[in-house]
């Protein structure tokens, strides 16, 4: 498909295309598709003669059907509700949220007794004119008093009691699907420095040190209501294996923290392995069955692992791309062995303001091998300052890392 096709955004309101008056132009169009948040559409119009102020199509609560993409290849239509129209001098900005935002508005006071998660989800979907699309979920609910919770809160509650299900409203469909980390990537993007690269930029951070405890192990604790004895289930590598987006787990012997001993000895800030006494996060829960206790612990562990590496990618869109959406897997190449590989899209913003670009937030729970031993492998155990420091200089190559006996060392141990 030609790469120079026109970029198009379409909006239908009240069954008709938007009626734009004299001098009205579109300054900005963004659609943000998020796994955890409501989808958000932001459209900014010039309105020099204030023709949009009184239009019914721009009023709060109006349903819009939006499509965007390249001529001949538009994304499937998404339904959104106008939530925050902003009328300023010569300009109108409209923000609209997906239909799932309606699930946050009304409290429910129903009491469910001896039912299943599917029945509750079906009732919520029916109440809001949605069709339920869910992966199998075996979870009985003996008693659940909603107590003023919104339907959105109930969905979050049920999702938190599963191992790896997530929910989202797309158009007129309520999806409650299991996250699949074994799926093939829907697209591949490469970064080529100095060349015409579609992957414009990347920004990656490792959050292992923030999440190490919840990532290594999660323990769910409850009390048997009949025997009054404590029950617990711990989810870790052995009890609840998780598919890896990469081949080296982030929490497995990765360099994250610093040791005061070496800093004092040679004046260098040297990475060191995680301490081995991280025992995990404990979740105190009301009475639960064994299988639900296991699912809750495993679910928290999966979520913590997937939150360990977060990346932001800016990508130039192409007509040949598949329809990218939150939850999909993509493959990134050309950014080093450690970070090249598979990422799950947590959110993606389609921006048609200046050309067509994707801004993607992706996450993964493992990385590629670097082929080098970490610095901590050199310095663990008894410290021989002279030998360790020479090895460290060879490893660091270009970094000025400190001074010994008044000398400052730089590239490859050269005395400065």
C-alpha cells in the first residue's frame, strides 16, 4: 500500500458527520487507547466565528463515532461520549471518553448470592447495552454485597480475583479477556541511528528496585471461617510460572542497588545484586477458598513482574501497519540486546496532528542477554581493591568512576 496516502479522521454525531461552519479547521486529533484507563479522544477545532458553540453535536453527553487512519485503511469505528467540551476565543477543544466511562457513574446496591463471575458480568453488560465478550473464567462467588460500588468497581474486583484477566469497553462490547504473552507480535519496528527509521525515539526505564519485593514473591493470607485457622498461598517462580517477554527475568540477578563498602573503599558508585532476603508482599484478605487465594496471589505477582520494565516508543505510522491497540504484543529491534524484543502495549496514542504517529507505552517482565557479566559478579565476595578496580576499569571503558591514592582514572584505566 502506498506510504503517501492522505491521513483521515472521521467523526459522526447524532447520525450525521460533524457540521463544521465557516472557517472551522481541525488543529489536533488524538485517540489514546489504554488497557487500564478510559480511552480518550481529544479534538481541537478553530472556530473564528463561534459557529460550534450552539451545535448539538458538540454538547456534553453526545455520542460520537470516530475513525482515523489512512485513506482506504481506517481503524474500526470507536464509540465515545463527549465529556469535556471547552469553548475558548476562536477555538473549541473536545474531550470524549469511551462508553465504559458510564460504568463509573452509578452506584449499585445489589447483593449477589451463590453466583458466578460470568453472571455478574452479563448483568452489567445488559444494564449498559453492551455485549459481553469474555474468556472462560471458573470463579464462583458465594456472597457479594456491592455496598455502593459502581459497576466499574465490581469489574476491578472480579479482575483482581483472577490470575491474568483484564477488562475493557470497546464500542458496544464489554471485553473480559485473559492476557496472552505467548501470542506472536502483531508488528515489528526497528531503530536505525543515522538512517530513516520509523522508530523515532525510545525511553526505557527498569523499575526492578521499586517492585522487587512484590515481584519475587506474593503471599495471600486469609482465615478459615469455620476452623479460624490461618491459610496462605505464596506465588513465586515455582508455583506460578509466567511467560517471559525476553529471556532474562528482570528480578533474577539483575544489577540494581549500591554497596556502601565499595563506595568507601574506592570512591566508586558500583551496582550490586539485589539482596536475597526479599520475601515478598503479603495480602491480608477476608475468608477465601483455596483456589481463589491462589489466583489472587498469582495475579498480583504477574502484574508486578510485568511492571518491571517500562518503555515509551514514538513511531511513525504506515498504511501497512496492522491496527495496533492496547494489549497487543509488538517486537522492537535495533536498541541493543538487552532491550530489543517483545513488549506488550499498555497504552497507545494515535496522533494525527502532525503526520500520523504512535506514542506507545509498553511493558515487559524480562530482558535479552547482554553477553557480559554484570559488575556485581566481579565484586561480590572478598574485595581486593587493586584487582577489582582494574577489572572495573576494563568493564566501564569510558566512565570516570573515582580516584585511588589521588589519581583519577578515565578511559581504559588511563591516568588523567
